[in-house]
């Protein structure tokens, strides 16, 4: 096996691709600072993993997140022991925090793959510097989201009955049920996102393997690099596969969230039974996904002083996307209310009014503020260029999106058709433990990620640089 | 009373072992059953990790396995088959047997057919040929089978708290009898509940012959003293009125609740009268003047809320108006002159077809007046007949108990036998019965439970449940039933017959011999064996009802006399005592089914409350669940408030039967004890109650939070006039099926359907309990009910219409609708809920993984989910009670009404063995079989001649939420009312208003 | 710097990966066999006393119903009480040590304990009576019992096995009078005969595969 030094990469770049990407991506084009060379990029980024001593803040944050992760899995273990009754669920409100968390997490899982895939397809190289951690975020959020549909079951150990497999009962799952569609949508999306992420990582693993000093690191990254030698043949296949997966990713992203929307739209519950749900959910997912990407981008930028790679322009672009999605969402809310009125359906009208005036009204108005009002600040250029303001806004947005899912799910169920069957939902300590724990676990995974995996794609950075040098 | 904390955990005051016990669900009571686990558990903690029992361990394993992703997978254990050595006759494995017997509440029997599965009594049905049942049963009869298997039943003879033996007890009693014989039993007293049993009466009489100086006392907290006293006032002798509602067109009820309470024959008769011979609805008219709202008032065409003490005035006003030829009437505070005049005109026009009755609780004079009015209307012999009292000893029970206490206080009693009953708990507070017992040399208590009275008595003898012992008893019309046991006493219990037999000097007392001996004398002759077999087989002794007797008003009794002036301090309130709708006088306090059964009007479970009217609540700023201090004649208790629309102002109703501390793990600490306020001179109503609001709150568990229909009309109702004008307009267009994009499904063979007649449903909830008992439905406990997790498969919804002061009340039983286009089925990912070829919407428990989407998609919310392990799989006796034909559900699966698929299947198998179709009525669902008014009809809607098809063809038929196009197989018949046109403004509630919240 | 991955190591890695894969498969198979129903199919079960269906049916010529008395009327076929055995054995083989447990049971009023061989999965409600009435023979589910010195299970008794018949009963039905006939074998025109019997016995096949047929 021959080892390639990073600097031998640039010549290997298929010139065609350089040409293809040249001159495009003007609209949102981003320039890296010219101080960087191929070597300095590799140095800087791989340094975070290989050479940088563990920062104190990291240790503290890791300890905290480990504790929260234990809370998460403790809560789940107790759930398996005692049953879903430990949550505040009841009849009529049989879904509450469990499904709210599920939809929230899967929405956060939206942006990563979408950003890199869509930008890759549309030849928008500026996304390169944020795509890597966004993809990681996707996979972690998706993994956590995938947990909830399983643990929310009354008998979670039978979750595999959703899969069509040969069995002695000679029974199949019920294809009319959106939950079965969900099962496939999530699975496909998770597998594809994993492959897409890993494929992009292979060359970087190779770089790490070659730069690593300790033997253990060399072995570890060597195994992960799957024997990458940076030959032209490797590059060619890598490109092809990357393009192919990107092409598959975009429709899958849409399908996943449409199916999540259908989980509700196929139900007859007033407030759910509406054709607007699939697009509405896709928009909502992008919205919260971008917001979470923003949150993490600002943090990483500050933590590892990556201003050169994640520039103000990146944040500016993200902010614009968030604003756009926010407007789509606002439109959806208006349409929901309009359709309720327009349908003249007694139950739909009541549900719409009940959301605004009923016992859960505070949730409704809080989410309107978080999701519709606050993002309007992004119209201002000054706001878009103030990282910590953007950070605050993105946090508010994700809180708002959680509230939105809670509102959609609970207020529709708690007062549906027969007044005699109306009820209320009150969360228990276990509901909260599961929610907070899941967030802690998510952060825990991210912290490991930044320490062991290059959080920005060195390869793509070099390409970007190559283009700039070629272009200038 | 039990206080409440944030988790609203109930805390049992002093458990049997003295230590405090916290519980949340039946499974937890079972944990406490094991002594080492009887430890205080922190409230709110759902499981007790410190005591991991077998189930706990198994669940831990299940948890760890499911964490490993391979849960619930293990080799099935090898089973053994253990045949009999000698097979008992007529017993085929898996084939249930039915036996006729009878259950009595307060001595009044209802004939029953009890199902025996492999020797275990599991289900109670009414005896169709028994006059008091006609096949129906009330909630108490349905629930009694759970009492039999209650693990908290007393299981050993105790002597001053120490476990002893029956022989030791017999020895003690016999040694005492020497002394008794010496002074003719001067110190001997026997205290029983109301006795109707001929054998027991005979035993008591012969005992009194043996000990002439002994006295037999009779006391029961809810008795019919006033009924008999009324007879003495009006006719000079106690009589048993027998009402024939099936012959009555116009009924006036003076605080009488003949549509609620125990006994079902009156309900059946009343419902029968509402359906004319032509099959057309044909309601007569029901006037109800009542204090505490009851099911009768809820069903009435005209309900007048009157304070308890005002009802006598109403009765007199009616009597006077009837007396006056012109029929002019004076009004009373409760009922206007117009209303009285209108009612009296109705009664007159329907003379001999009308009926006036007074509630058992009303003072004797009201009964006397009702008797007199019936006489004047010529109803006697038509709608009402009088016979000798059903009770063997109709003397006043209040006086009887008072005399006993006086004798004890005077030291004239040295031996007291308390046979059944729980006087220490239920005797009026002023008699302080418990303290008196200490003054007696030898006290004996025979009872099912080691209860408050047992604790105060020297000897406690476990009583044999009526399904464990022989006896005989009388029904409301005097019909005698032989009560035969289905199982040998589980805990060596003894019957009253056996205890008395000991006193009568029989060495080996045997209740079978006692009953049989009595009847072989009473019915001497060659044909005795035939007579005996027939009586057992039929369930009653034919022709044994009491003959009607002629009555005439006693000289000097003039119903027209004006009511005596009634003075009261308007600042103070009335207090009204009422039996609890579900635990009655407290005897059912440890019955989980009855505790969790929502009380028909308040929908409260697990507690009683101080019931107040909306005006009073508004004036005193009371809100539901506010704790108030009730002070009455020196005694005071704390109670939570519950506001009841239609409850009269300036009065508070408290229901008896709660606040017990030795009832058992279910009944302990539930509610507050209203007996502490009761007085022997005014047992039912008193004036001078002070009500003080405290800052406390006590969480109550109700199963229905919204009482208005929100303009959605789940219950359709119309007046008879509207019906004859244009019923379609009233019913809306749901009767025409909407178009559908699905292909219509053809059902060859059977197509099961149900029709529920809201014009017959009184809301008594017998269906709910019958269903619970048939389908192994678990109870979940107060905390779970508060969370909205009760498991009843058929619930009875209650709606109000009109103003809170004068509401109209509607009841609507809601089982699974078995929609032909079932929304639940399309969303289940594993096909755990599917349709079968006869149109049943099935729930396959072993396939269900618990996504709960089906419940979301069910517009009727009739699906129930096992959020936790609710079914008790630990307690042997409770396992023995279960119906082997129905799966016992585990945690995490959905369940719901199945139309009693097990009954359908078994009947079909029998039919198919003979290659024949099922006959109409061959399959009765549990709810249908129990329903006292026949409101529920089930059958094959493919058969045009079936009763259900006929019912569904009625113009009153409508589908609940039909606009959703679910095509429910369960449909309803609209409620009719027939208000008196003269009193339109007086009609209870305004049909258009929607103001009750 | 020395190479981490020499070709030899790469080969080892590949073999290791394959081994892990293989391990998973064997683990699953092992687990399946571990949770399989017991006693296993075609494995004779030793009972105490060692009751021989072969002897009682083939040699003595007893009818199934002599012992399994309620098979036509009840859900359960019924296991004979000791007294039934004693109808003959009070006279026959009184000195056989093999039958000591039987006599002991009768003498001491202590029931016999047989090991259960035919056990349906949980949550199934099975009724013998209706199967007999509709022409499902003993041997169809219980095998050639008359040739079994010790009884054993011949069918899986799993749901798919039940459904195989409930979805195509004509393959298995036989005339009612042959139900207890151990010698009966499916004729060549079984399908036609089966169709005819379906009609004769008025079997509504549309509902045979309904969940409610066996699950409640």
C-alpha cells in the first residue's frame, strides 16, 4: 500500500469537475481567505482531531452530556420495565411527548443531508464547509428520532412486526397504515444518510491515517479509510457514488417528511385530517433543521476558531434560508385556519378555535411568537451578521418548533368528536426526562464527533481552494 | 378523610395490620397482600424496587430482553395434564353449567342464574322466569360474584383478634348457653339485618321459644320503616305496596327512585308501558318531585326540585286538589299551583291508570298520603296492590336498635349475636353503638369481612357468601326462592342458619339440613321431592307470592288536612342522607367493580362527595373538589364538594357507605363517613347543617368532564308532539347513508348489529358491570381513573341540556360501534384490528403492539388501552373469577367491546354441529342480558324478522356521528318525552339552551 | 513510517469479517431452535405409566371415544379419569409393575400426571367438537396414533399450520363416519370429495380464516 501525501491530491482532481464548478455558484458564492494553502487546510482541520489537546470546556460539556444520556437511557429502561403508563398519556390523548419528540428530532435530521446533497447537485460549493457536521447532525438526530416510534409502543419488543418478514403466523404488516410507510421511510433515509456521510469521509480518514502519529490512531483511521490511496480510479468512483447518493438523498428527504405528515393526515382527527400536512411538514423540517445547523455552526466556529471556513457569509446564507422557510410555515398556519373555516366542518372549526382559546392556548401563542414573529428579525442584515443573535434566534426557533408539534398533536386529540370523551394531558417527570435526556444524548454524540472526525471536509475545502486559485 | 397530594395518591388510613399502606392499582394492592411488602411506598413512585416480587423479576427480564431487542422469547414450559381419579357427574371439561339461586339486598331477593366454569362461579345472569328479575339484573347482583372471590374476605374465626377455630367458638357459645338456659335467655340479644328468609325466621322464632326472655332485634341502615309506618298511618296496619308500572299511564313520584336503586322489575314494567301494542312509541307521563337528583327525575317528563321537607306539602296539595271537585290547587314553594293543577288533571283523566308513589326515605305521612291518593284515584287493584309485608318482622328498625342500645346501657345484655350487618360503622352516630358493645360479656359477629364491628366483638365468624351457602329468601312480591350454593365455602365460612343452629343445640349445624327440614315441614307430603327439585330447578317456589289484601283508610286519617307549619332558620341548610348509588350502605365498599363504576349522575368513582346545587355553590363560592366542613348537631366531617345541576338550593346531600377503615384494601380510606352525621330520630333528612369552606382541595376522580353536547347532538330527543309532526326534521339527515369511495361489502350469513333505545335507557349502568364481569375487564384504581385510563368497554355518557337549576338529563350507553367503515382498521400497522366476515370489528390482543393509533382514529373513543399491567395475574382467587372464554389482556395492548364474540362463537359452534342457523335471541350480549329495561337489542341484521332489525327499522333510529360515514353497526333510537302541554313553561330544561358546563 | 496494513493483515481482516457474519447467522438459528415448542416433533414422550396407544387401539381395538369421551361434544377431548382405566385394569394385568402408578392412583385417590404432548400456542381457542362434526379426522392432526407405542407430536401446531387447513379445508376433510378411522387415507379424488363435503356439511369457508374464529 502506498500512502499519499495531501499535497498530491490537487493534481489528482479531475479537471473536468474543476471546470464544471468554475463560474457557477455565483449567487451565494463564498470565498475562503487566501491565507490558506492545501497544507494549511489539512493542518488546521486534522489538527483539531489529531494534535489539539482536549479543551477544558469539552471535558465539562462531555461530563454533563454523559449524565443526561444516562437519564435518557434510564428513563427508557424504566419505561420497558413498567409500561408506557409512566408517561402522562391517556384516552383520548394517546400520543403526546413521545410522538412530539419523534417529529421534532426527525425534522432536525432534515437539513444535513439536504444541505450537502442539494448544494452538491446544484453545484453550490459554498456549502462544503458546513455540510460535514450538518450530515453528522442529521445522522445523530435521525438515530434518536428512530428510538421514539419504538419506545412509544405498548409492547416495544414486537416493533419488528412492522417489517414484512416470513413468520409462522403467515401474516404481513398492513400496508394501508402510514406507520408502515414510516418504518420504511426512516430506515431508507437513515441508511442513505449514513452512506452519504461515510462516503464523504473516506478521503479524510485517509488523510488522518497518514497524519496520525500514534499507531492506534493509524490502525483505527486506517480501518475506516478502507484502504483509500487517492488513486484517480478511487477519485472517479468516489465522485460518481457521491453524485448518485446525492441524487437519491434529495427525494428521500422529501419523502420522509411527507410520510411523517401523512401519519397525521391519514387520521380523521380534526386538526390532522388535512392535505396540507406533507408539504407543511417538509417546510417545518427544513426550518428547524437549518436552525439547528445554525446553532451548531455558531458554536463550532467559536469553539475551534473556524472563522476562515465558516464565514459570516455562510451564516448569512443559512439565515436567509431560515427566513424563507419561516415564511412558508407562517403561510401554512394561516391556511390551516382558513381551511378550517372554509370547510365549514363543525369539528375542524372547533379545533382551530380551541387551539387559540382552549386550555392549551398558551402553547399556541408561544409557538406563533417563536416560529412566526421572532424569525422576522432576520430581514435585517445587521442581525444576519451577528453570530450570537443568530444563535439565540435559532434556539428560539427550535423551541417553537417543539411547541408546534406538541400543539398539533395534543390539541387535536384532547377534544375531538364526542364531548363526553374529552380530556386533558399533563406530562409526568418521565416525559420530561425522556425529552431532556434525548437532547443530552444528541449533544454527547456531537461532542464525540468533533473530537474524532474532521468536522469540516478537508477534501472539499481543498477543492474550493483549487477552484478559487483556478478561478482567480 | 384521606388528604390528597400532588399525585392524588390515596392513602389508606390504618390498614388491617395497623401500618399505613399506599396503593395505586389493583396490582399494587396485591403486592401489599404479601406481608413483607406491606411497607410505606413513597407516593408517586409507581413501582417498589425494594421489593422485587416474581412479577417484578419477570418484568425486569422482559425489560432487559426487550432492551436487547429480543424480548418475550423463551421456550414454552412443559405442561402436565392431571385428570380426575373419579370424574364428577355432568361435568365436561370446558362446558359451563348454570344453576338457579337468588341474591338479596336488604332481604329483597332477585332470582339469578349463575354460570359455573369447572366448579367456579364466574358470571351472574338474571333468572328469566323469576318475577323480580325477568332475566335482568342490577349492578349489585352483577358485582356480587367479585365479592365471593375477594381476597380480602375474612378467612378465619377470630377470638379477641387472635385466630381461633369454629369448634372453639361453638364450645364458647355452648358453655354460655348453660347460663342462658337458667334465666330463659334474659341476657341474650340477636341483631340481624332485614330478614325475609322463612327458614331463618323459623329458626329465630324457635330460638325465642327456647329462650323466652331473649330478644330479636333487626336493623339495617337503609330500611323501609317509613313504608310500613305509612301503612299504619293510612290503613292502621303495615302493608307492602306493590306497583304495576306496566299498567300506569301517568306516574307521580314523590322523591321515589323506582328507576334507580336495587331491584329491576319496576324498571322493566315502566319501560314496557312506554311501547304501545302497535309497536309505536307510546310514552305515558312521569312527574317527579324530588330532592336529590335521581335516575327517576332524570327520566321524568316534568321534574320539580323540592327540598326534602317540602315534599310533604306537595303531597298534601295534590291530595287537596284531588278532593276539591273543581280541582283548584294551591302552590307550594317547590311546585306552582299551575303545575299541581295540571298534574292533578292528568291523574284524574287517567284514574285507575295512574300511580303515585313515595320514596322509601320520605316520612311516613308522605307514604300515607300517596296510599290515600291512589285509593281516591281508584288505582288500588289496578296499578297498585297491597299485601302483607315481605319482611318477617315489619316493626320499626330504628326503634329496635334504640331499644337494644338502651338495654345494653342498662346492663340487661350479656350475650349479643350480630348476624350480618356492620352496626358499629353504620348505626346512627348518636347511639354510639361501638362504645356500647364493650359493656357486653359475649359479643359475636358473623360477617363476610373482618370489619369495624368484628373489631369490637369478642368473636368474629367468617360468613359464607350466598354462593357458598343454602338459604331461602323472598322477592319484592313475596315470591320465595331457594338459595342454593355453587361452591363449597372457600374459607370455611358459616351461614346465619348454622350459628343459630348451634344456639338451638344442634351439634353438627348444616345449612342444607336447616333449609330442607323447614321446607319438608312447610310442604309436607309425598310430592316433596318433586316440589324441592322443581323449586331448585326453577329458582323459586311457584305461587308463593303474597296475596293482595283489601285496604281502607283508617278512621281519623284525612289526607286533605293542611300541612303543619314548618319553621326553619333560613341561614342554615338541610342535610339529606342517601344510599350511595354504587356501594349502597357500605357493604360493597371493597368491591372494585362497584368502586370504579361511575355513579350515574355525578360520574364520580372511588369517592363520595357533598352534593350541592348550583345556586348554593354560587352563593358560597364553592367549586368542585373544594373541601368543606359539614357540622350538624355537634358532629362534623370534612367532605369534598360536587356540584349537581338540578339539586335543590339550601340543601346538601351526603351519600352513605364511604369513609370505612376496615373494609379491605379497596374500600379503606375511600371517601368520607356520612354516618358520623346521621341521627336515629332523623335518619334521612335534618335541618340545621352548617357548611364552612376550607382552603383544602380533595381530588376526585370523574370519568366525564364535559356535560354539554356542544351543539353536536350525540343524543337525539324530541317530544311526542314533535314526533307526530315531523320526526325526520328532528333526527337530521344522518339516516341517509353518505356516498363512499369504498366498494360496498356484502355480508352473507350473519351480520351482527345492535340497537340501543335511549327512550328506555335509564342510565343505571348495569350494562357496564355485566360487561366488566363477562369480559375480564380490570379495575385500574383512582389515580389511573383521574388520568383518564378507566377500562370500561361500555360507558354510559351523561349530558345536560338547559339551565343548571332545571336541566334535562340524557343518558347514552356507548359501546364499540363496530363501524362497517372502521377508521381504526386502516391505521393499525400490524392488522391487530380487522373486520371479520360477519361484520365484527375485531381486536386481536396477541397481535397488538400498542401504537394506539386506532384509539386516535376512533371518533367514539371506545377503545381502552392497558397503559400498565392492570389485570391482576397474581391473586389466585381473582384468577379463579375470570371468564375462561376471554383472553386476559396484558400491559401494552388495546382492547374494546367485541359484541361478546365468545358468546357468538360458542353459540354458532353449537348451531353448526346441528347444521342449523342461529335463532334470533340465541346470542345475548352481556350488556343486553343485564339491561333491566331491554334498551339494548342485539342480533343478526341480515334477518329481517330479528328483533334488532325491527328496532333498526324504527323511524327513531339514528347513527351516532353518522356524518362521518363510519356506518356503525350500533345505532340508537331517539329519546322521547311527553311533557304536559299545560306546563310547557314548567318543562324541565329548555331544549334549545346549552348552558350547563 | 511502517505500513499499518500489510497484505497478510488485510486477508486476516477479510476472514474476520466473514467469520462475524457467519457467527450472527448461527446465533439466530441456535436461538430459534432454543425457543422451539417442546416436546419436539416426532420425539416420543415417556409417560408414567408408559401408556401405549398402539396397544389399546391396534391390539385391543378401543375406539378413541372410549377414553376421550367428550371429543364430540366439548371443546376438550377429555383425558380419562383413573376410574376409566380401572374398568378393564381392575381385572387385567393386575400384577404388572408397569401399571403400579395406575393402581396407586386409584388406591390413594391421587390423580395421574401425564406430560402434555399436543399444546396449541397461547391465545388460541380450539374446539374439538366442531372439527369432529365437520369431518376433520383424528389422524389429520394427531397422526397415526394407532402405531405409536408412546405418543408423539406429528404436526407443528403453529398458526400457519392451522391456516393451511382453514384456507383450504377441502384438502383434509373426510366423511363424518370415517373421522375416528385410523386407516383412512386421502383418496385420489380428495379435492372433489372435499368440495362435496364442504357443501354437505354447510361449512362457510369465507369465515374460516377470520381472526375471531380462534382468537377472542
